[in-house]
RNA sequence: UGCCUGGUCGUUCAACGGCAGGACAACGGACUUUGACUCCGUUAAUCGUGGUUCGAAUCCACGCCGGGCAA
């Protein structure tokens, strides 16, 4: 896909002075959202500084076909740099490979080997991306940090609330539940009140170059986008095959390592039995994968770790709240007491290692990582 | 190897002597800043050889293979 010419960008030269001389570091990804965020802020009069983080990613497996599934590809960097050039603002590319490797990639591998299913993007946002960006913002002595994430911030009762985006289909509060007051007080999310379609429209109206970076992304640090093969490479191609069993006890086949599967998974199992089968259990001690026709038993409560409450304090245990256990997943009723979350109804596909985010209406209160799940009774 | 029974996509189950169809798997796509779930699409089969018939997966004979019963 070709970029359009950058000459159209002269219209972004601003007549007005930045209000109060405020400056903002804008996190750029090379995509359309962060580009529009930067343009809007510049238009509003901020002194914009473009920053892009370079995360660790696996070396391309095949030099003939460079991986295009990564978030910091050279073309994405080029797009971000071109944008800054056209806006006539500085651009910094910040190396963050080390912390990303340590805090996202290595735990990702460890999690799978430990039979849980990690959420690398949640860890990245909470432990690498935003801390690093804020560090850069401090170093550059900027007033604010901004990103193109689709969430809204509102202040009441001396507390910053993170609200779901107006465009709920693009809402990204789930991914940002790990942020706190100290961080949020200097962060701007200009797109929280925008609809994605309007962002696209605005971008084309104003001649923002069409991004070469696809809107959607899989695991950004894996060359071929296949996490199973990535784990094979990381673990030295060791296989630890074991039996695949039906819940009724029948042996259905053989697996090549439990990390190839996640609870609730249906496709890619390689066994045919005339009916659809789902992963209902992974047993490390016997190295056994168990499948069943009805999927894993629904969960009625769970325990969280790595909890963050955006407002600083946990919600009242008696309050009826909503929760989400998957990015853009269905919301369900819960109540929260300490690190325990009790569901109003049994919920399928709540999996250890994944994030659970708690909401009061549109207000994202925070959340945690699912450590253990319980079915009714226990 | 004297009796009975069965052999259809990779697997499994259908099809009155009249266009071989479904389910599951596999593959592709949509969706998606995590793994999944979900949705859409594609590929793919009558054990072999003869015979009866306008027409055979279907009926007949023989063979091959798999089950079962049987001193």
C-alpha cells in the first residue's frame, strides 16, 4: 500500500501559538489512530513531540519475507517519522527492547510452560509501554503524554476516572486497566470521544497518509505470528508429547506439548470424533490434555493477582458491578471482595492467566490477572 | 480356510436402483493490540474385478481387508 504524498500536510502548519506553551509527548505506533491523535493535539495548539517505542521482536525467520506482523517494523517507524516530519515536530525512537523482553516475552513463555494462558498486551501496557513513555515524557520535560487509545478520562471527586470509549466497538479500557492516578494525571487520550469511522474520515479529509500498518495485530513480537512455533523455538524444539483424552476416558490421540492448547480451545486440536470438542482440562502432572463436547465447565468465581484499582482503592464488596474477562468480551455481573470476584451467573471461558477488568457502567475501575477459577460449590 | 456380518471424504454417519449429503477434522478468510470463542468459505470419498440394468454406493458373483460366531 502506497503512502500518499506529504505535501498536503502544509495545512497543518498552525497559525496559533500553543496555549500556555504546553507540550505533549505523543506515543506513535505508525498507525492511523496515533497519527490522528498527534494531528489533533497539534491543531489544538500543543507543542507535539513524537515518540515511538521499539520493543523486542524475534528476528525474521526468512530474510526473503520479513515479518510484517510486528508492531515496530521499519515501515511503521518510517510512517511515524514521516508524520512528524510533515507536522514539523521532533521524533524520537526509544529502544525498549530490554524491558519488553524481560517483562513481557519471558513471562509469556514461562506462563505457557506453566500451563496458564498469558496476556502479554496487558503486561506490556502496564509494565513497559506506559512507564517507559512517562519516563520519556519526564526526560523531555513535557507537560503531557498522549496516545491514540480509545478511552476517556474524567475527573470527579478529586479522582481521575477512566471511562469506556464513546465508540464501544473500539474501546480499549480493558487493555489499560493497569494505569494509576499518578500516571493518568498527565495522560491525554484525544480519541476517546471519537468514532473509529470518524477518525478514518478525518484522516482522509486532512490528507493523513494511509498507514501501511494493518489495523489489527496479533502477537507483535513473534516473527511468523504463530505462538506455538515460537514456543517451540524458544524451548529448543523440545516436545513433551502426552495423551489426549475424552472426558469419558477414551484416548483420542497424542499431543505435542500442553502449551499448544488453552482452556476452551476448539480448533487446531487435530482430533475428529464426529462432534465438536473443546479443551476442558490441562493436567501438568500426567501431561494429559482432556477434551469434552460441552466445553469447560462454567466458572462462578475467581481469584485475581496483580490487581490494580485505578482510583486507588478497591470497590465496595456489596456493590453489583460488571466484569469482562476478554478484550471486547461480553460483560457479566460480579461483586468484588478483596482478591475474590464472585459472578452473578456462571460464565464460560474464564481462563487463568487472562485479565479480568471491572466496570461500574462505563467507568473502568481496574482489574487483575485471573489466578484461579472456581466452579460453584468450591 | 465350508457360518454370520461389515467395507462411503482424513474420521464418523447418511443416501427407495435415479444429482453421493451432513457432522467433526484440515485449510483459507473475517473478527482481534493476548491465547481463545464466534462467523463465513474451500478442499476431500463409494475396497478391487466382473456381471444384471436405460441407470449400481445400493442387486449378483468372485477376490481383498476388518469384525464376530463356530471344537
